[in-house]
């Protein structure tokens, strides 16, 4: 008995160790230890319908790609990049761990395919390539992500990368990710269908949606994004619409894909039960566009669209002429005075004529009219009174006023305002090159060049790109700032 018991104990310990080993291999450690958080929102009004640990900072995993894609949509809308722009894949992007599209370093691929891969397959290499194409580096893109998150009201979110793989300080909350999902739905509805595509053409291959099980099983589900790392567990931001109601549910720290989907389905059901059937749609405010920001704190545009065609040409206004206005006043007064005198004289003549006719009628003898025919000689017809000698029919024509001067038409006003200094930023082989440099320089140095006039002077050796209409101090400051940026510059005196 004693020997048998002693033999069983080591076997039990070995069995326990073996069981723990297989559990560690088969079940993700992060999924077992990840804290749980949930949040449900009425997407139409932003009203909170359910909340649990919603403000706990946790690892968002690939939910991060919602912000990556949001900024890509913003960059396309503002002309920084186009969907057809060919993006060169860097070594960093190509080396990202799965899930990935399988991009190679040096390969070129259109931005639209990277967006599809990041939205549908949750490809990490595609997300990094998007960030580098828009901001130049992953670090610069992360700073832009944080600026956008702050403008949205995501107060407890800090991004460190574009894909969401675990990194120290890369944290968010269930509430903040729900806010981001709502912005994705309402700010860029033209792209939202990406998040419900169960398959998509990603250029080099067709990819399948990571959330296709919920999209297929839950009525009205149309997105948005899944996420998983060992530290985060199984995360999901899901949206569903039924009739006029739309609900967003977010889960952090699910134990598995199946259990997470079941939890999200329950949360969506809860949201539809609690959401009113009718509510006024209050879309979230579009965050202010900040673009890429250089180290000096000034916007650095990547692509500038210039519309050169003239849409409308306004006729210049006539400059006021005081002498002409005085002359017109004199003529108007003279004509008015003449009209009044003529009218008074005519009235007096009519009254005198009427009085003469009345007196003649009183003095004429009465004539008896019989049935006999009267001849014209028998009728006494009073003659009209003689026109009075003092009647004045019209006054003499007033003296003509002096001829007014021709109005001076100003077609262009001086904008120098007494500022006669300028700067030169180089000489170029064509007018187009000079104008392009002037525009790029004006956008990069708005602090000192705002309000100046861009001017291209053609010389025998090329085209000079100048900014004019500056004071000496402003011109000197602008040159010093441009030279600090390695831009050729020298001052132009009056």
C-alpha cells in the first residue's frame, strides 16, 4: 500500500505538468489573462446603452487599424495621396509578422489594395505601408494617429504603431474604440462597405474577412474590425443595423473567437432592446484636418492641386469722381428751377385766357334761336383773348456745365502697402518650375510669407522665383528661416 501510494504521487505530478504544458500551447496565454471590457452605443445619437470596464486602458490589437484606415480616407479626401498611388514597400513593412498580405521589400502596389488588405484581412504589412506612404515613417504616422484621436475625444488612447501589435504604451479603451468606430461609419460612409466584404481583391491575391462568421450569422451585422494578440485577447468592434436603428458593440479580452462573437451578439441584442425605435440622427463632428506636421510644427503638404482656369472675371468698379458729381448736381438743380418757372408762366396764361373768355361771353347780346336755319354769319363766335405780352414760355438755356473728366478705371491695386522689399528663392529653367517652387515655399513658410506676392521674372539666363511686398525685417526673417530649411534665399531691395 505504502509503496503503491509513493509510486502514484510522482505520476500525478507528471500528469499535471504535462497538462499545464499542453494548455499553454493550445490556449493563448494572453487570452486567459486579458481583462474583459464591454461597451454598447446607439450609433445614431451616441447614447451609451451598456458599459463595463469601458474606460480601462487595454491593448487594442488590430482594432488600431480602424484609425490607420480612417487617416488613409482623410488623406485621400484632402489630396495628400490617391487610391491609385503606387506605394513602395519598405523592409520594415515587409518584415511585419502575420497576419500579413505577403508583400516584398521594394515592391510597388496601389494604395487601394493596401486599404482592402488592412480592412478585410487585417494585414500588418499593409497597415505599416499605409502609414509610411502617408507620413513618411511609422513614428510620424503614429503621432498623426494620436492627434486625430485627441480631436475625436478619445482621451485615453495612445498609439505607437499603425498595425496594433503589442508595444509598450500602445493602449486604448472600449469606449474610445466605439467612438472611433462611429466616426468611421458617419465620416466616410463611401468607404464603410469595405468592412462588410467577406472577400476582397488585394492586388496580389484575394483575401477573406477575419469577421466573416459574425457577418454571416448575425442579422444586420456589417462590420467593423477584429483584433487579437496574446496580451489583448480576442477583441471586436461590431456594428449592426436593423430598420432605422444602428448599434455599435465593443468587446476587449474575449477568450476565443467563438465566445467573443457570442458575447458581441448578446451585446448587440441588448442594444437593440434598449435603443429607442425613433431618435434624431446626430452625426459626430468631423475632427479638424491637421495633415502631416513637420518637426517645426508647420503643415508639410505632400500633394498640391492648383486650379489655373479662371472661373469668373469681375469688371472693375469706376473710381469716384467728385468734380463730375458736382457738375451733375448743378445741372439737375438748373433743370428743376427752369421747369418750375415754365409751369408757373403757363398756369398764369391759362388763367388770363379763361378770364377773357368769360368777360366776352357776358358782354355778347342774347340771340333767339328759331327753327329757321342759321348761316355762319349769323353766329357770334367769341375770339380768344390775346396772349399776354408778359408771358414767358421758357427761360433761356442754362449755361452748360463744365465737361466732367473721364473716370479713371483701376484694374489692379497695389498690394505693397509701402513694403518694397522681397526675397529670391532661386532661378529655374522654366516658368512652371519657378511657380512650383514659389507655391511649395509659400506653403512651407506661411508664418512670414503669408500676404506676399509670388512673382516670376524672366531673365536672359532663366526665371527668377521671387516673393515681393515685404518689409526689410520680414524679408530678412523669411530668408533666415528658409536657409535653416536648406532653401536658397537672398533679399531683394527696393
